[in-house]
């Protein structure tokens, strides 16, 4: 019998609900974005985020379930990582619905859902593979051997990739969110205009550091203004992007090769970036690696990936009780405490 | 009081000296533009507490905690008022047996205790140079300022 899973995702600035059949059959995926609310602030404001989730989550769930006569068979909800106030909205609604509908509840790690989102388009995932999850808050390379077997291979030591994009974009006056803004402007700029540092390229591990690059952009602009020789913003943005993405692409391919993994999977909001998609595709092809690039709507935060992973976790025996809590600092691959799973 | 750092390593070591001297209830307010080294300073504080792992930027999740060493690392970059910081539950750390370091503290000053050490970081002329202005108020803050005063 088919299992219809309602996924609920409120970890950051998207309130999202989705209905997925048997982990891969996408029925609905509704996302209410708060990007407009946040644009004035140059980032996500948690209080606004939590309040907006409260207002939008019920209509979003209603829309995701519209046209479906019966209640879902399972509810999957993101428990972390994310903003605590936002996460609480999602799990509160999930618990209420699970109790009133008398259906099981399963907890999902937001980062693991990003790593597995591609299953919604490929219908089956062949393990193992290397996942690259890049977003506003995270930059992680992970070896995925199964739904319960994921290991961090490398991660950022300071700023996340999306955070670097946001901060540099703001500094250059290109606005928020920084990812799409820099991607757009960079298309008109020269990526070799400014030789920004390729941090950690030879660090001998698969970790990243983006804070120094952000500072290099700021110091370069300060000096350029002082000397009255400021290059075109598109050139600076494009050069920043090249420095950031070159390291990500090289380390992703190297990590897959070193671990003997034949497949790379992208996820997270920055996986929408057109240059990252193109460069990684080229590098994977050169090295004989298969590459899965989910559609942009499955890269940015969405509940379909939560419903999907929730289904596979349920199949693996996971259940959560109504005492389920949130884990704002949850790491990829970490066990969600057993005490929370009934 | 002012200190000068001429490298990231030096900023880490200043943070380490500070971290070694901190006791529960101590609060460090970090101020300064993007790229001046606020997170680097907190990395040093964590090292001074004996924490050897990575200390990533909390800009996205606002609060990172390191329970092994009772360190709370907060970041108000995305916040615009003290109330918003309070909504994240920071009081639990400010009132408990934690040491608390807050980046962009000037944006949320009213949510933080008056008794604190404030470190303002600014760019120097050379690429890696940073100027640190250090000011302690209250019992905890003045004690920590005294510790930093001995660095010179």
C-alpha cells in the first residue's frame, strides 16, 4: 500500500509543506518565502521568520493537501539545524496534526534532506555517493552510504558559502539574497579581473574557509576607493565568485576521487548557482564522475525533500514521539536523540 | 585601552589570553565592520577555554554553543533590535554558568548586561593590521580589561 507523507519545513526563511508518495512521487510542494520581508535587513531576521511561519504554515499545509481526500499516512518534520523559533513552529504544527490524525511522526535533519533531495527526480538513490550541500548556513561535503549512514568529509571552518555571497553582495551594494544577485551580475563581469585568494586549496583536507575571501574583497575595495581606481562591480563580483567556487569544485571532485565514490550529488540553495552547476558538471565529466543536479525548486529549502527522507527514515524504523524537540545546531549524520523517538 | 594585531594568528592569541581568564558570567561584546576579525577573536576565546574544534560563523543560526567548555557564541548580524536577540533564548546563557561572546553586539546592546568587556575591532592601514579598542564596565568587564591591559 502506498504511503503518503506530509512534509513540513520551517528551519529558516521558507515555510513549506509537501505531499510525497512512497518517498519519490511528488504530489505537491508548496513554499511561502519570506525573502521580501528580509530584503531590507540583508539577511534572515529570526523574530520575523518565526512570526511569518506562524502566519503562513497552516495555509501552506492546506494548499499542499488540497485535492487529496484523505489524511496523509505519515508526517515528516525538520527538527534542525536552523533557527530555534522557526523550527518550533514546524514541529508544533507537525505534532498537533500527528496527534489529531493519529498518524506517526518522524524527525528529519534538514541537511540530510538536502543531500538526498535528488531522489525525487531519480526515483532511486544508489549508495554510496558524495553530497555537496551549500546554502546560507552550511557548506558540507558528506559521504552518504545510506539513510542512516552519512559522514561529514569536509565543511567550512568559518563562513558558509551562501553567507559569503550575502555579505559580499551587501558590501558591493548588490542586495539580498546575495547568491542570485552575484550570479546575475557576474555574467557581465570578468572572473579574472581581480586575483582573489583561493583559500584552503592546498590545505590537504576537504574543509573550506570563506571568511578570508570576504575580507580580501572588502580590503581590495577599500584600497581601490582610496586610490580612486574602482573596477566595475561586475568584475569584482565575478572574481569573488570564481575564487569561491573554484575551491568548492576542486575539493568536491578530489573528495569523491579519494573516497572512491563514483557519484556526486548537489543540494542546498547555492546549488542553484549557474556557474557552480556548470563548473561542477565539467569537472565531474573530466574525472568520470556521475553528477546529480536537482532542479532549483528542490535545491532551495522545500518540504518535498523532508517528506521524501521522512519516508525512507520511517521505512528504516524511525518514529518520533510527541515529546519531539528541536535541534538548532544539529550536524549532518548526527543521531537525533533516541529518547525523542517513540 | 588600545591593542594592535598584525595578523590573524595574533588576533587568535589575544582571544586565547582572554578566554583563559574568563569565568562563568563573563560577557564579551564584539563590534566592528565585516572582515575585522570578530569570529577570529571568538575562535581564540574558544582555544583559551581548551576547545580545539572549528568555530564557524553563527550568522545564520544566531547562536552556537560549545557545551564542553560552556561557551556561547552569538551573532547579531541579521538582527535589528535587542528584542530579537532575546527571542532566540540567549538569556538562558547570560544567566547560566556560561561565558558569552556576542558579535555585532552594538545592534543588540540592550539585551546584554552592562557588566561586560567590549572589544571594538577596526581595520588598520596594512592588509592584516587591526586596531582593538578595549573597554570594561562593571566587575567582570573591568577584570577582563585588566587582563588585556597586561598584554601590552
